[in-house]
C-alpha cells in the first residue's frame, strides 16, 4: 500500500474565525483540539469522514494575499447547482465571494469561489468527477467518465 492523504495543516491568523467559517460554509465539525504552547491546535472534518481526512488548524499564520486569478484552493462538492448558487449568495452577503458561479469545461463543472478568514480560497462545485455520487475518471487522458 502506498501513501494515503490524511490531512492538511494550516497556520491561520484567527483560529476562531476559521473554525466558524469551515463550520458554517463547509459543514465541518470540530473533532479534536488540544493545547499547544499557550494556544491550541484543532482538527476539523466532515461528519462521517473523521478517520479519512481532516483539516488541522493552528494559530500564528499570516493572512494569505491571493490574486483573484490565483486558483489555489480547497474544493468541496455540493449536491446541486442551486446549492452552489446558495453558497455564492451567502458569501456575497458576507463579502467573501471571489469567483461568482460559473460553468466551466469538464472536469471543473459549475463552481464558485469563497475566501476564508485566513485568505485561502475555497471552491464549491457541482458536476465534477469527485465527491459523493460522482463517476470515477477512467485514467489520465481518457476524457470524461461514461
């Protein structure tokens, strides 16, 4: 068996704001926290996937300053185009929408982008070959799934 991706760890400038964002926008739950040199480290995960993949957040990071055409991001699948539109509207109201909903060619699908409190970009998409109910890609270069 080869390596398995289990987590990503981020230093963030405002830990509580990031916990609230990933809870409210992404549906992640705080599953673990522990003290760390006068502060704390937290683990957040999707309900039911706590043993598969977590985001670890630690205080002390600098806010990222990404350009709107920088497509570095975390990706979350949603169940419908309407769900993408709903997230985009919530983000617009919270003044953190960076990419309004748009259709793109396979495999990108329909998506929008939101900025988290640390400056990271988070994509919410529908129609990608990833996430619940998605058909797997055959292999690199084979085109869309059938």
